[in-house]
C-alpha cells in the first residue's frame, strides 16, 4: 500500500452523497479548507503477523495543534482488508470528506489488531492471540537499550531509511490568473496571506510558465539573487525516521540522539546556505522540490533538504515570506 492509493479521483462520486462527481461538487470548497500540508491523513496497518493485514486505521489531523486524542479516526477490520477495493474506496472518501491534502502511509503492519488495555489484553502485557508480536509492540515492548548496541532488533526503516520522495497528483488545473489579479512581487507589496502565496510565485514566473521544472529554474534564479544568506531555518514537519517517536514507540531519548548524529531532524536548527536545481536527496519529501543545502548549527554537518520543508526561525526574516510562498506554490502544482 502507498499514499497514492488513498487519493480520490476528481471524477469519483463525491463523498457528500450528492450524486455528482467530486470535481464538480466539493473539490473546490475543500481547497479553501487546506493550509500548508494540512489536513494530513494517515493509514496504519495491523495484523496477526508482518504479512497479513486484518485491520486498517485511518486518521485525520486538521492542523499542527491537534494532539493524538483529537484525531478523527475510522477503523476497518476484516480478513485481508488491505486488498479489499471497497475498503480502499471508503478510505479515499473519508479523506476527501475532510479535505485531506497529504497522506502518510508507513510500510507494513505496525502491530497486532487487538487493543492494549481496552479488554483485548492488559496494558504492559503481550497479546495472547498474536504470538508474532510478543515483545515487539505497545508499552510491553522490550527496551532496546538492553539489547545489543548493533540495534539489530530495531526496525530496519527506523535505523537507516530516510523519507523517500513521493509525488502527489494534481486534482485539477487552476484557471489562469489575469495580470491585474497578481500581487506586486516586491517585498513591500506582499501581504502575509498564505492563500495568495502561490499567486506571488506565479507573478515571479510571469507568462513564460510551462512545466514545473521550467518554472522552478526561474524560481531558483530569483532565489539565488534575493535570498539573504545565511539564514536560520527549521524543518516544519517530521522526517520519516522520527515517526516512531510520535507513535509512542518505546525507543529511548538516548537512541534518538544517537540516530540523529547522522540524520537531519526536525528538532534541529540549520543555516540555509543556498538552493539548487541540480541536487537531489532522499530527505526531500517531493521529487519535484528545489534542493536546499543546509548546515546544522549544533555540529556543522551539511544536509540537502527540500526547500518546501523549511521555515525561517525568525518570522521577521526577509526570507520568511518567500519560503512560505514557495511551499504554497509547490503544493498547488502537485495537488
């Protein structure tokens, strides 16, 4: 399963049950509910072992201030549920109904389908029905600090696999903007309104816009002339290797610090050194993104990240608006 499996097609039936196609019903209204990468959807898989999936849990996070208890959740449980096209269609409609813009789907089953501490098995214990997961899930999982320091028992993707580039499918072509509707592309004429960010980037590109790649050549040339460098930035989303910490997995702070020594982290601050169209990195979430070369302030290590994943630490920085605008523009192109 992959994130694109849960993207509703513009010509699917609208989830509001109006009988109309999604493109001609709720799609336009949903675009106004989106901001940055939010709402974010997630699909977690569970099964008696790591090969058979019998439970899918879909969740929606409306914004960055929502905690785990406030997630909008739906659950599907049946034999081989991940291969059921009806279930996948229902999840697509669930996400579309909540205007989900980005879908996260970790590889493989995350545990057994039974609930810890809610009648299936006691908190801190092992599920008596799924022997495969003994010592591997929930609060009863073993502490990796007590294991061999080679970390052979830790999930492979948690140790060494960075977030891989993905592609989002644009739902529809936006109508062309008239010149009079475009905002003044000079800093003094920019208003801090994220809905207008993509328009400001389009004003920089001008009428020569063709493909995303060609447009980005123009954007990079503009950024290389106008960015005030170095500039202190941070990653505004979590990287894939950090996700187990968000899911309350039993990895210790010491292990987190150890893994962070060779990997960029959203907990760090960086100096933005420059942007380029000729570099790529597995840390870039979107294959179409502009590469941003950054230096971690704490240890001086150099990483290549996606420019759309970065925000200035200082909101009053002269670079703050252009980074936000570029993120909005890229999302508009890919969605």
